[in-house]
């Protein structure tokens, strides 16, 4: 069932653009807003009329497989590496690189070309394909879709698009209950000050050194906030991601690494394990944490791999456990990359999950937490901030208020440690928001400070652990479990408390 803004785009937005002479339209819809559904609705309408070929192009295999399932009722021909070239059909879905090596065989004289993640269409591969389409078809209409219609390299998208249509905003989707409002936590930060910049972003080799020093904090903050639900970490590099996996496993969690070089079969298995994993499900085959480098970003929507999970475990598969937590351990100057990753956690899930094999049970998604170890929100704002997009500029214009340093102004919750846009006065937890001095001051009251505390003597260690229990329980009550207390202690001391120490501290604090 289509949403009102999707149907309005199909009925009015796109036809109006075509009548105005715009044959290349850029559709900007926020992450999880349903840009694939919009594309499908347009394709359905055109294919119901004679004289149209419809092509759907994407730059990654996962981005081809997803619309192939969405468009399955239209019987598409799918072009993928390793598969034979299918017979021409009115609807064809293809990977960019695969199609560059294949023939474009027109069935009609008019073509409707959809390019997913359209901000990438300025690349050489897509430009070659667009030129080939225009050679083979008399008329070519183009629809470029993206949640982030801008480029880090500054190239204006107006060279490939005639007009921009933005049917809805993140705030409108949140108010309608279509996407979650993320609870952003400003946690122990990877310092990016003074790092060299190349091609518009921090040099990863330099950033990796600093990021790896704080891997333990990434793990401890995860334990503090995950509440047993699974999630995804964005790492700086392959080495950083693999180090994080080791740290998570050492802390008792099931973790796996994924990057662009991971073999396809292994990638499918890992994503399937994530789809059914998590402590809540209690499934020994699943995983709690996926550490990855630039894989779970554009176009990847958990639980998009739930069908693979069903194939692996069949009827024994437990209910799908929604991904409720994302951890950003990669400082970046790319607002596009930041927003694409944060948006992965915003999708809501109901009591049942629709798969190709019918309805399957799914646990409800109670919340979405975003742990920002990079203070990227200071550089790029919050998901609900409305950007001013323009085809004449390679970068969006953020409408979020900024301070004298050029950083996005925010408010801070002293109760749950969340950060919010400056326009908010009340946190989701109901507490009044204060103007931040950024999280350090309030976190210090919970013992989460940037320096390492000396606990050489057993008595001092016990006293510190007891005080953490008292402070945390006073602020958060029974919502904080022993694992989270231990994580705060580790942040302060770089040591994990023993079971006996935990029991004694709990007794002394009066909590049992």
C-alpha cells in the first residue's frame, strides 16, 4: 500500500516535471521513506501502457536484489554478475558494472531509466551507460533517487538532473510514525582534530591510529546501551573493524566483520545471522554485533536478509530481532555517509514481518539508539534537520543553527545522556534539556570521564564501583543492569570488575 506522498509524486510530481520539459528528475526521499516503492509505482503505471521499456540500475549487488524482490510481480529480467544474460523483457533490473559488459537491447523506442542512489550517477560508469541508453532509444526519461542528493566532491548534480522533487522530510516521517526518532548518545569521542584531509574526508590511515586506541570504549558503551538487542558498528578501516570484533567477543558478545572484499556466500551468511541474532532471541547461531566498513549504508535495510536466514535455519528460525542500535566509530566530513548510516536504524517493524515465504513473527522495535563516537552530529546535524538541497551545489545547506565554531548547536539531556537539536526543550525520556557543554560534564557525574582513574588498591576499586552503582541507580533506577555498571567502570579504569566485586558493590549500594 502506497503512502500519500508517494502517490502524489506518481500522480502529480513526476507528470508535472515531464510536462515542464524535465526529462531527468531527481527524487529526494529520506532514508526509509520508500524511494524503491515510488520507483515501483511509476514502473507499474508505465508498463501498463504500450511502448515503454523500464530499466532499474544500482551500483551494488544488494541494491539489485532488493528491487528484484520489490518488483517480482512485474516479472523483471535481472542482470547480475555470474548469471547468464536474460532474455529482454519490458522491465530489466541490472547492476551498473554488469550492464557495462552486456548489451542494451531495446524493445520499444521509449525508455524510463531509474538510477538508485542517484548522487553516484556523476561517476564514469553511469555516464557511459546513460550515453549508451540515449544512443539506443529515441526518448530517454531518467529518474534518479536518493536520500542524500549531493556529493562530497562538490560536483553539482544539475549536470545530470533537470529538476529536484522532495515530497516529504524526515521530520514529517517521524511525526507520522513511519520512521523512528533516533536517540543520539554523544559518547566517548574519537579525536579528529588536526587530521589531514584528502578528497573531502579525513585520511583513514591517520584516523585508524586514533580510532583503535578507543576500541574498548566502543565496546563498553555498547554494553551500556544495547539492552540485548543487535546492531551495527561503522568502523574506520578493515583493521579497525576486525579489532572491534575481537574486543566484542572478549566481552562475551557474538560479533562478525564485513567489508567490500568479503566473499558473497560469507556475506550472505553473516547478514542472515544478524537478521536472527541478538541476546533477546537467544539463538546461538545468530550474532549480536556486525562490525563493517562501508557495507551497511546505502540501500541496505535490515531485515532485508531475513529470507536468507530462513533458508539457513528454516522453521527453527526464531523471531526476527530488530536492529535497535548503531554505533558510529568513524569521524567523517561526509554528511552523505553519516546520514546514510544513521538512517539504517530508523525503519520501524511491527508484530509480523513480510517475507517471500509469507508472514513471519517479528519482535516490535521499541527504540533506536545511535551511539556517536565521532561527534558527527556536531558537523552534520541531526536526522530531523531539514537540509536545503540544490542541484546547483555539490553540498547541502544545513538549516540547523550553528555556534561560532561552525558546529551544530544542540541540547543535552542530563538524565539519559541523549543529545537533541537546539529547537527541542524536552527529551524523549521526559526530562528538561539543558544547553550542552557537550556530554563530558554530565557524563562525568556517572563516572564516564576521559581520564583513566587509578584503582591500584582493592579498597579503592570497591569504593569506586559502589559509587558508580549508587550514582547510576539514583539517575536510572532499575533500568540499569550489572553489565552496564561494569561498562562504566571499564570506561574509567580500563579494567573489568570481577563477579565478587560486582556483588559486593551491589550490596553496599543498597540495590540488593
